[in-house]
C-alpha cells in the first residue's frame, strides 16, 4: 500500500475506534497515528490467531485496523488515566 493509503486507512480506523471507545475523537493527528499503529497491532493479533492481516485498502483491512486501534486506544487511556498532576 502507498503511504497515502496508509494515512487514509489510519485516519478512518483511528476515528472509528475513538468514537467507539470514548465517543469523541482524539484529534486528527492522533487519530491517524492511532489508526496506523492499530493497523499494525490488529495485523499482528489477527496473524497470531490464524487470520489474515491487513491486506490492502478494503473493508476487511479497516475492520482489522479498527480492532487494533481499539486495543491501542484502551492501553493509551489506561496509561494516560494513571498520570497525576502535582
């Protein structure tokens, strides 16, 4: 996939995952980063369990990336939620 396709897939996946997890987006840049990292995590998880990873710019790949993004976003909120202010 081209870099533009990865960015678009990441934006879509990150946006959908942000809406599922906390009902509001994290911002365009963080949504893209979250979606791209989520695509890698989702691909790893799906490969680990015997399914196909991200295969291109299609509906299946978006679902894989969204699932991975939800995992990444849940970890992000768990870590960010533990921070305390002085």
